[in-house]
C-alpha cells in the first residue's frame, strides 16, 4: 500500500473531505435509482417509470457542461466553488425531504404529477454540485499528481457502490420515505465535512494567471465525446456482463457479481493511482478501456468457473484504471481555471452514454455479443479522440 504522506504536494485533508461528499452523492443516487421506478409505478405512472431515467440522462448531458462553466465563473468571482456546491446540496436535500413527506402522506390523485417533477428537479440539483465538486481536485493537487489524489475518490466510490448493491434488501425494508430522509441528511453531512476541511477562499497556485487562456472548441467537443464513449462502455459492462458471468457462476447473484467488481476496483485504486501517475492518464485510460473490452470478449467465450472468477477480478482492475484516469485526463487537457467546464463536459457526455444504453435496452434490447461490439466501437472512439487532443494546443 502507498503511504499517502509521501505525496506532500497533495492536500490530502481536502481530498478526503471531497471523498466524504462523493460518498454521500453515491449513496443518495443509489437510493434514488432504487426507489424512483417503484414510486412511479405505485403512483400509476407505469410508462413514465421506464422513460424518466432516460430523459434525465439526456437532460444532464446538456445541463452539466453549463453548470460546470458557471462554477468556473463563480470560482473567479468569489475565489471558491463551495457556495455553488452548498446551494446544490441544500436544494437536493430539501427536495429529498419534500419527496419523503409526500410519499409518507400519499398525495391525492390530482397532484401526483408533482413527484416526477420533483425527481427531475433533484437530478438537476445533483448536477449543480457534482461537476463543481469534482473540479476541486484541480485545486487540491498538481496535474502530475491527480491520479494519486483521484484514487481516493475511486476507493470511496467503489466501496460505497458495492455496499449499496448488496444492501438493496435493507433499503427496501427502510421504505422510500426514511431512505430519502437519510439521503438528505447524508448529503448535508458530506458538504459540511468538505467545507470543514477546505478554506473558504482556497485557490491552488496552478489556477492563477490563466484568465487569458482560450480553449479551442474542438477540444471541448472531444472531451464530451470521450465522456460519452466511456460512459457507454462502462454502462454496457455493468448492465450486461454481470448477468453473463452469473450464467457461468450460477451460485452467485447478479448484484453480488457487480458489487465484487466495484470492491476489486476500490482495493486496486490505491496502488493503481501511484502507477497511473507514472504511466500518464492517456495511456492508462486506453489501457483500462482496452482491457475492459477484451475481457468482455473473453466472457462471451468462457465456460469455466475458475476463469469466470478471474474475469470478475480483472474487470474490477480495469474499471479502477478507467476511473482513476478519467478526471486526470480531462483536467490535464484544459486550464485549471476551466476545470468545472471540463468535468461538466465529461460527466455530461457520460450521462448521455448512460441514457443511450438505457434507450437501446428499452427499445431493442442488447445481446451480449452486440454489447461487446458496441464497447469495441466506444474504445476506438476514445482512442481517436485522445490522439486528436494531443494535436491541439491551448493558447
């Protein structure tokens, strides 16, 4: 294991504060994703239950870059992204509490439509602070050390995500009202820890003296496309291949296989963060996505139980490598004072990729072999985009 104190140039206290907020986001998002279709079906919005997530993903693809750019302007004016992050968290928490109360008291038929509206508003509130929060990494570590700092976020994401998948039964026993109330409390607690660990007007020196730098529009488009293709491949992995592996390991549940992939990604994140720092974000991103694509092909050909277990472990490592690399890749290609725009474009593209996978599964279904072929296309798109970004000069 890497001793974090050997990287004194990284502001570890602030990174752990950001990790606390990320843990709150992951928990809240999983609770929301678990209960959203159930609530809509209970309110007799059966068709809407299958379409709302897709619409929200497409909405995020448009809104997230705008919010990221807005956070950059707030950073320049106020010297901090924390006010915008705090406002987004408070809004998300209030909406969670409101939904909790409405569910508890069973809204009349005439105003039931307000729940899907509030759910969409909650998604927008999350968008308001997700990209600005991740963009804080540009202030907490120099570009060369971003993979090591981001490894902490991957560690937290993997552990919380895995626990959430295995605790579906616990969430169900808590009920939607209590779960949403807990989600609101967790979000507020997460932003409190971040603010506690981060000075109000903290600016890392790398963000200064960059106001005159202009970013070519083609670079921004490429970042969005990288996010879209990466989101597409990751969602194909998590949506299709745990089921495929479950046919090879019938004694395991699909949720357990998915959670094992996330746990392995969390465990692997710390040593991989150090290695990615030396390898570089471009190469490690391509290595992670390429390995993930190859493993999908091996899964389709495999019929051996022992190899299936090895595939789960390998998927976790490749997943970790991609997540460690992605933020470093984006923030390494744009000026630090436009980090919000960069992360917004990437996560907006990723949300679009998620929506595309959901749409394809709903309309025509995706057979595992077609998922593999789509993942190959996504990998090639990312490779071409990364190659093109190397040719672009930011002046």
